[in-house]
C-alpha cells in the first residue's frame, strides 16, 4: 500500500528490544514518529541499521541495546536501507526521491557499569566528520521503496513508486540501466545472491524476474555518462497469481525459489527454471495484508509479518504454520535476517525487535566434575578430569515437559510437604510429631499435632491439613493453633 501508516498513529517513543533466553533489553530515546520501515544487519558486527518514518536513519548495537549513530539528512520517511556486505557503506532511499550513500561508520565506546563487558567494536578508523553522506543519487520521480548493494559489482538497485527499477554504478555515481515494464508502484527489487538476476514486486499484481547478464558482462566502471535504458536487461519471467498488489519478493539463497507476499493475505513460493516458473506452495493464515516474507537462511522455514499485528513462522516441508507472535497494538511492516547468525529483526508501529527463532545453547546440567548435555538425540556426560565423553542414553523422540508453580500440588500425605520457600514438614507417626526441616534436612521445629494424625497435606503457606480417623484439621504451624476443624459423620452420630 502506498500510504503505509497514518503518522499521527505512530508517535510512540522508539524502542529496540533484544530478546535472549533470560532477559529483554529496552532502550527508549524519544525521537518522535518512529515507525520502522527498513532494516539491515551488519554481516560481522553487532549492528542493526533502521530506516524510520520520521526521516531518521539509526544505527543500533543490539547486543548492548544502545543507539550508536544517527543520520538525519533525508526529508520525509526513509523506506529502504542496506549495508554493504564487505565495505563500510550504507545506502538509504526515501520519500524525498533520493538515494543516499553514507560513509564509514564507527561504533563509539560508551561508559559501562561495573561488571559489564564492552562489546562495542570499531568498524573503521574514519573520524566522525567522515561518517556522513558521501553522495546523493537523483533520478527517481517518486518514493524509493527498497535499496540494495550488489554482492560483487559496484551497483545499487532501488525500487520506486515511479514504476521503474534503476541500477546505479556507485563508483561513477551514474544510472547505468532503467528497468521498465511494471504498471504500478514497484514495492521491492532485489539482486540474486549468485546469478545475474533481479526479482521485483509491484502493486500491478505481478512479479518480474529480470536477466541482467549483459550488464554483468559489461562490468560497469567509472567513465563518461551513458544514456540509461533497459537495454542491459530482459524480462525472463512474469509471475502472476495474486488478487492484489505484491509488497515484497526475494530469492532463496541456494535453491531456485522465489517467495513473495502481498495484500491478498497469502504468501506464495515459486520455483523457476531456465524456461519457466511455477507456483509450488502457498501459506495462508494472515488476516490482513502481508507486509514482508523471507526465507530462513539455513532451514526450510519462512518468516512473515503483516498488518494483522502478527509474525508467523512456516515450515515448508510440512506446509504448515508452526509459530505465531502477536503484538496487541502494533502492525508489522518489515523483516530482516542476519546473513550469518540466527538473528532476525522486525519493524512495527512502535519501533523494532531483534529476536531468535530457536535456542542455540544445548540443555545441560553440571554435577561435581561431570557435565551432562543433549547433543542431537543423545545425552552424553563429559568428565572434566579426563576430558572425555561417556554416552548415557539415547532419546528416540523429544517431548516437552512443563509445570505451573502457581498450582497447588497434592500428594498422598506420606512425602515431605513444603510449607515455605526453604522449609518442609514431615509426619513422624511413631512419635506423633510434625517435624519442620530446612533444605539441609536439619530439624528446626517439632510440633505435637492437636489430634492423632495419620496423614498430612498442604494447606497453604505455613499451614497443614491434618487427617485423623475422626476429623480433618487445618493447622497453622507458625502459631501452633487450629484454624478450622471438620468432624466425620461417624463421629457426629456417636456424639
């Protein structure tokens, strides 16, 4: 959709959240309208670049949860952003029709609290004054939706609402090709990670795969300006099948697959060959426009997000949704995957989140000099003294186990009953004493029950239920008094 959001509805303070196994870090500098429209991970440093609706470009250290740099030269929302895979360059595109290339950026060292580890790392040695806009590319006549660096050639590809895709030489700073053919806004354009192909998604309800092998053979370099047309590219495939406009498309890293998401709430996966392309799968489950969808870099998974305020994870092998994450008041607009790590980022109405889909640290337990852990479908034990593994058991099929600590558990009255955080009670039937012990099993208090007791049960914090042959007593072991008593019917008849 052209108008992605009403600016008046996105004035929540910016928040970047890094979700780990134990903690969630939140940084909230007030920068006004902070809807996240574009995201890009640095391939080797703990950095996330964010393009925001308020016109700001921000650089975050997601390990520390701190804002390390900000670029403010765009006029209007910034929608596209990308980090060069090998050079300290950043490219952005926005609603001011401009494409800006930014110079080397530096992660400043910040004062840390005692006990913290300084994980900030300098990307380059350039001084702060060189960390600004190097040059601006003019030529598009409408909003710039996405931008991307080529992985080998000095090329930048933006997609624009002027219905064109342009290829710019970042060395000569000239437009060397203009791809025309779409009949509506071009929402995204992306280079193939290995081949000389481009995939584009448009609101004209089509995807196009472009062959740019002629451009690759030219190897454009700095030189006199040439007249830019689409002579270097040919349309290889035109993919149709959606009922509404397409919002995003991307290639699979290793397989001949294309995924695209659009406003008909469906995510589709297409396979292509040298001569044709055909639909192989579709994922249905979103209840509103699907903003973005991408392949997992290492697994047969698809991650998607949409205006139904959810992120969803799909298993391509099983062809089903396996996870869904929902925010109560925020629509999701963009996703990004780290090229090397198990990290993802999502932009929503209130800011950004950085998250993992799966746990990387194996389950383990340390007992004296032995480390027991789970590896594949086996549970070995590692001896710290000998440095060797000993196989303990094999697990054919993993399951799950959970419990609710708020629920009161009831036993048969013959085991220990916890009456406090570090106290438990046992019944000594022979001596008719209730012994309260600590976690080291030392008796801290002995109580004589008010009735002849056969069994004890949990009765709440610092309370026990005493069962005798004729009555049930609720007993406070701290005050050592009876709170309530119920006599049995047999006892009442005898009275």
